[in-house]
C-alpha cells in the first residue's frame, strides 16, 4: 500500500492521480477491515469490535497534514488515519481484534486493549527515547469518552515550551516547537467536561492544537439534540472564534464526504496551528456509521429509514468513489480492480493473523493432550481425566485460557498421587503460567534494571551548624537546585507561579526561571494533570501541582485511566514521567482535609504514591524521582510548612528511598505504623507511653506504592509480636491495604501474639475546626488509649483498664 505520495501544491496529473488512488485504496482497505472485523466478532473469534467505518475521508485528510514530530491524541475510530501513516496494516488490525499477546504482531498494545486503540512506540528496549521528531507519533488511546483531551493539551504545550525555553536539548523531541498536537473526538463526547476544560485551557494558553470533531449526528443511540445545544458544536463555540481584538480559536466546518474541502481544511488548520501557535477546531459534519456504534448493537433499532437511506447515499467512501469517476481520475473498471484486490488482501490478512494467533496454542495443545493422556494412564481416576483430555481435544481453536483451565482441572483428580506423569504436568503448568502471565501483567511499573526503587538513597548532610528553617524553605531551595540542574523541569498549577504556591514552596522561582517553567494555571485539575502527561510524553520533566489533596478527585479519572496505566497498556512502549505534587492531611474542613489514601492506592496502581512526614523527606523524593522517569504522586504534609527543620547542605542531591520504610523509634512492646502528619502525633504519644512502661517501635511507611519492598515491618513484628496501624483515612481504607501487605505478603501473621489492629478516622469526612479534627481523626488520646488497651489485653495486671 502506497502511503506517502507527493502532496505539493504543484504536481503533475500522474502524481495527483497517484495521490487520489492511494487515498482511495486506504479508504477501501480500512472499510473492508471494519466489515470483516464485525463478522469476526459475530462469529466469536473476537470479543468486541468498534470500528472507524464512515470516518475514512477526514482521517485521510488529517494524515496528509500530519508531519514528523506531530502527536495524535485520539479515540477508537481513527484506524484509517493510522493506516494512512503506515502505522497499521490489515494483519496488525486483526491481531488487535484477536488480542494477540505479541507486540510485534499487535504493535498497538500486545493484546492488552481492545481493537481500535492506537499508539506508536516512543521508547527503546532500554527505556531511552526514540527520536520523536523524526517519526509521526500517536499517544496511546483510552476508551473513556473525552479522556484523550487533557493529555492533548500537554502534547500541544510541549511545542510552546520547546519554542520559548532555552537550554533544553531538543534533538529527539522538537524542531523549534513546530509540532502540532492533533486531537480527535466524536460529536457526542464533546458534551463531556474534559472536552470543555481542555478547549478553554488551550484557548487561554494559545497552543498549537487541532481538534477534529467527527460528527455523525449520534452518540450511540442518542441523537445530537440530546447532547449539544443547537445540535451543533461549532455553532455554540462561536464565542471562541479569534478575531483582531482577541485571541481564541480558528474554527472550521467541513462536510465529511467532501474530499477536496477536507484536504484544504486540514492543510489550512495545520498551517495556522504550526506557524502561529493557535488552536484550531475542525467540525467535520455529515459523517455516517455504516455498521452502527459497535458490534454490541444495531443502529437499525434507533435510526429512521430516511436517516439510514441518507447515510447510504452520503457514505464518505461512496461519495469519494463518485468524485473520482466524475473527475476522470479512474474509470469503473480500474476502481473495481482495486476493490477486488483489496478485498482479497484483507481476507488474506485476516486468515494470516488468525493462523498466527492460533499456531502456538495448537502446538501447545498437542503437547498438553499427550501429557494429560499419560497422567490418565497412571491414575486410578483415569475416566475423569480422560474426559478432560477429550474435552480439550474437541476445542479446534484453543486459546490460552483453554490450555491453562484444562491442565489445572486435572490436578484435582490426582491429589495425593505421586508419579512422574503428575510431576511432568505440574512442571508444565508452572512453566506455562510463568511464561504466559507476564503477557498480561508486565510493565505495571518500570522493569528496567535501574528504576526509582533501585537508585541508591543519599542521606541529607547537615554539617556542624545546620540552620533551623521553616520546612517550606527547604522545599523552595531544593526546587531551586532542581530547576537549575534540569533544564527540562517545569512546574505549574493554581497559584504556583506568581506567588510561589499557597505555602511559598516555590517563592521567587518564577522571577528566576520565567513564566514558562514556573507557571500559573486556571482552576482546572483534570487538564493540569493532562498537561503533565502530554509534556512528559514529549521528553520534558513536568511537576503538575494540585493545590490540595481533596482537589485531586477532579483529576482522578485522568490520573487513573491515563497516567497510571500508560506503561502497562502500551506493554512498555510509552512513558510519561510526570510528578504530581499536592498537599493534604489534617487541615480543618470537609473539603480541605481529606485523606482518601485507600482510594488512591487502589486507583493509581502503576504510579508511586509517596507520603513524606516532613519537607526534607519530600525534597528527597523529588530529587529521587528526577533521577528516573516514572510517574509519582507526592503528598506533602499540609501542616508542616511552618514547622522547623534542619536545612541540609546537599540540597538537590539527597534522595529519600522509594519503597522503603523508616524506623523512627525503636521499641519492644508493639509496632506502630503510620505516615504523613499523623506520624508526628504517633511520635509524641510514643514518648508519653514511656511514662506507663510501654516501649513502642514507630515506623514511618513513607512510601505507600510500593510499600516496604525490604519487608522491614515483619522484621519489627518478629521482635514486638504486636501491630497497630494508625491512619487518618476512613475505616477499611489505606489501613486495610497496609494490613494485607504486612500480614499476607510479608506473612507477618506468623509472628503475632495479639490480633492486629487499626486505628483510623471516622467513616465521615472530617468536620470543621479544631474540634472537628479532634473528633474526626485519630488524636493523641485515641492513639494512647488504643495502644494501652492492647497491652491491657496482654497483661491486665501491669496495665489495668483506663476506662
């Protein structure tokens, strides 16, 4: 398939003809893949299908305007675009549909995402960046409607940073900031808040972004009238249109079946965005969905006969074909020849992909059937085992599940038996699971030899006369060192720039490093996170600041579905080393003192979650993270900025270890585990407990994801034989997670002489004011009495009841 014919304005008819026919071939190929893909789902070979049929022509136009270094942030109907760039061929399309767990066959996700989710590879096997400026790039798709929009903002902003900030090595990432970020979205999804938040932010920031709205007048079964005021997104966005008096958007509207108008619109949009660094919105109307929304339903159920007939007549491929004939670019016979050839090529691609998908399973099935037969012959339960073998034989097209399930069921019938055949089957199962499971579970975190958990810790150095300063001064001066050391480092958020954040941790740094590197944003948490993701995907080292931990809920979908899953869903082929900075714990008020750590540790698997108890620890975490390239959330203690700490003399260098707990007080009677602001209360109570003869060991978790990779807590339990976790999250929140880590993963239950306990906040949000904090979260008396009560149970004579 020829994908790069000439596109210059002055070309010969032969070249012009080649360009048109090349586009027609891609359109027909994409459509045939969609049609055959649906059949594969309906016959059971694939699980689900969602395709780009009806959107082929505008995607061809977008591909022609797309240049090396550009990035796409799109959604699950852009298969024609990826084919036009040469990043997707029919065989890979079907491997994606079948979920082939081989990145060389399904380069989009190695079977981890359903078909229609696209990406390009940004990093090499050793984790280093490819030259993104010399390839056409696609950030990895997510299914969440409008979820691609926050990231799009950052991908576009990166060009502005590269164009305006000096001192950055741009060799792999940019050519003078000339790259455009291209977003695609369906018309119904423009109703989502992510769309409007990103749209507004891009207009304010004036970044080189082109948003394409594919408008087929429906959102699944719901007409546009239910989604969009006036049923027309470009109509209601007219106030965003730039003019001579105000910056804004260039807004273009074009019919999706008009090939020449589409080519001109996309060339125009590319020029405006690329040269002027202005965002552009292209509203592509009158598109169709020939097969409906997806394979899970039929659009005949909700579209009128008139609408269905209109869609048949105005199908963009049909109109493109008619245009080719009308302009004598090719005749009927030539087009039929092309169509017949492509139909056969797509069928062959489907057959080859299915054969390649099945081949290793069939080969392994043959070995397993033989092995199960040998086990049956050596077992008194031969009849039952033979049935399992015959059931497996009957599966003509086995998948991995079939092999694993049948093999493991055999073990139930040979419990208590000892034979070479049983051992051979056990070995087969162990080997099969060990080699197969990583195809589904690898790359949740970095698997490089050097990652943030392996980098050596460096302790703060204080010298002889360390100065006592507010904690926020340590943060500020440490950030100063980092921005001086790393030209790619930048930070942004609400009140981050001019005033140096609400707690003065960035005081004076905007004046020193400029408004591009130390930047204010609007109140828009989701796109603050999105900015960070996009910037990080283009080689920068952003720190996205969310003003308070409670506000992170606004950006949680973007954090969870996009950032935390990126490395995993690309099987290690894309990364976004974003640091999210926030502050929380123990302020006074329902929406300013939350500690929703239980939710975060479960929703953000794939990120590090770090909870320093003071600002020196926090600074060490930032230093550590800048040495590697993994995403993390750092939660500073909100009530610690004015507390005095000794100022280290190796700012910017010392590193707090990730995944390692710290024993801050040794003891013999009970192990206390906590983190963040609550840990300081625990430390004070530990001193009070000495007065009643209780010697506690206090451990700071520091790092919740990952937690205690050296299993130091269980070493403490071997000494104390008792455990209490103190946590200001709700009951069953983070404390339950920590219990599971200690009791199950570290097998700490073996060393307990008393039941493990947790002391948490109340189930409700913390009430306002000092009394609200006291009666909502664990206080010093709660902690003292809880520990004393545990010791009373152990020895009621020495520790008589308090109350």
